[in-house]
């Protein structure tokens, strides 16, 4: 009876009830992130360029850690949909164990490797110094971020999206306070600049990890045992990795291609780097809505497929995708109308502003394609159809986004706008491909667990 109630809880819950806490959480995160950039812009444009540059590496580190929550989420939702509650609890324990191991290893590797890579960049010395400082501190303690991501994924898999939202909002608020202390020297505290911002980020992630762990322990359905923390169950590691590695493959490929694209952008100067950072910050307000709907859709699809309700998933995902794209285009229109005001919030530099304004019309196509990908791809993966979207993503990231960025921006001499056009082509190509894949119903014959 308890298992049936758990299945009904997610399958019978409307998508909007699962999605809206995710939307609020992501929007709050974006708001806090934007405030981060705004606070840094008041400190130094070079600091903004440095953090924007290093974000490509820190996101790549998080994507490596994302292997664990990706594998855990799909495994958990399928096990819960099938009523295999005990297997789900074991997966939760193993996911925590794995992210600690991965976080410590990759964090230390990145902490020492990134500053060496930055020496090869043709950038101002101050930008390089700021970027190295932030990269070392953030990477060395990235295990806390990994723990937070895993614990949030566990809560969401059980349908507790509100709990994850509240805790992450608290953590982000603490980060803003920490940034203010680091940049403004309140209460006589020395102004630490970029180093202080990195320390604030790490401290807030640590706080979030602790609060999330306590919350999971207080909930009867999601609570799991952490006895014998050093005991490794190979079958559970394999279960998470067989899903997590390929699902993260697409994101890793995308991020690697972004690193190459960023190298192309650096050839256009510090203003172009700052413009790209500001532009991506603004666009996050568009695609984070679709990402929230995609995450909720993945949870629903995983439960549906675990319960053998593939036909229900087939019909519903089309509705989810149409809703996500409509919202994305609406927000893109609002941002376009108020583009001057939004850009002025971040910078008054004439050159940076003109660069951003020149590419704004292209973002409609970019976000349309992205809204399709961030909804349908997670649903395909939740059903067990993992390798096709990963392979398509790797091909498109490199042969369209990266290659065309070089062709348009460098060979054709289009500059910064050439990069954005290439990125839009990538997203639209993959989006169309994913729609045809979902319509083919091939994924119905795949199994995640």
C-alpha cells in the first residue's frame, strides 16, 4: 500500500506542481547570480571578465560531478515508479558516497590544473590573476557543491521539489551576504575581492549541503541509511555510472565546445569576454524556465516508464515541450523590449553594450532550439534512450556550434555575432532531431533499470 501511494503521488501530481518550485528555485538562483555579476561589476570589469572566463571551467567541473545525480535521478524515478522503494534508498546512499569520492578527486585536479591552463590565454594579467584565484578556491572545495546537487536530486525524485527550492534559496542568500562582506568590507572586514567571492560561494554550498542532508533525514519516504559509509556495492555503482556517464556526456561535450568557443571570443578582446558573460547571464532568465519544465518532465517520465506507462509519457511530453517553448519565446520577447534597461543594469560601457545589442535578435532562434532540447532530451534519457541524444549532441556541438563559430566569426569576419549564430544553428538542429526521435517511439523499447 505504501509503495502504491508513492507511485500515485508523482504520477497523479500535475506537472505544474512539480515544476513551479523548480522555476522559482532557478529564477532565484539566476537573480542571485545576476546580483553576483552586478556586485562584481561595481568592483571591476576585469573581475567580471575573469569570473565569466573561469565559469566555463567551473561548469565543466560541475558537469563531471553531475554524472552522479544524473544517474541517480533516472535510476530513482524508475525504481520508484516500479514500486521498488528499497532499491531506491540504496541508490540514494551510493550516490552520496560516489559524489564525495568524485568531488574530492576532480576538485583537487582542477584546482591545480586550471591556473596552468590560464597561462596560455592571451588576456590581461589582472584578469588572469583574478581567474586563477577564483578557480583554485572554488575547485578545491567543489565537493560541497556535489553533495548539494545529489541531495537536491534525491528530494526532487521523490517529488519534494519545494524542499529543494527552499534550501537552495537559503544557500544562495548566504552567498550574496558573503559576497557583500568580501567586496564592500562591511563591519571592518578586509576587502578580499574575487578571492572573497570564491570563499563565499564555497561556504554557502557547504551550508546548503548540511541543510539538505538534514531535511532528507527528516522525511520518511526519502530517508536512507548511511551505515557502513566505506562499503562499496559494485552493482549500485555500475547502475549509476551506466546511466550517469553517457547522460553527462552530452553536457560535457557542450561545455568543452564552449571552452573552445570562449578561446575564439578572447581573440576579440576583454570587452567581448565581458559582453558574452553579460549576455549569457541575461539569457539564463529565458532558458531556465524551460530547464525547470524539463527537469519536472524527466521526473514524471521516469516514473511513467518505471510503471510501464510509456503511452502516457508519449502524449504528455509533447504538451510539456510546447508549453516550455511558448514560455521561452514570451520571455525572450519581454527581454528584447527592455533590452536597453537590462544591459544598463550590468554595464554602461558603450562598446560592451553595442556588442550585446547587435546579437539580441538572434537569441530568439537560439532559445527556441534550446527550449526543445532541455525538455525532450531529459525525457528521452529518463526512458532509457541515452546514447542517441548524447551522440547527436556531441556531433552538433563540434560540427555545428564550434566549427561554424570559427567559420563565421574568424573566416567570414562576422566577429561576435558569428559565434551566436553558430550556437543558434546548433540548438535548432538538435531540437528538430529530438522531436523526430520522440515521435519515432524507439525509446519505448529502452530500459533505464
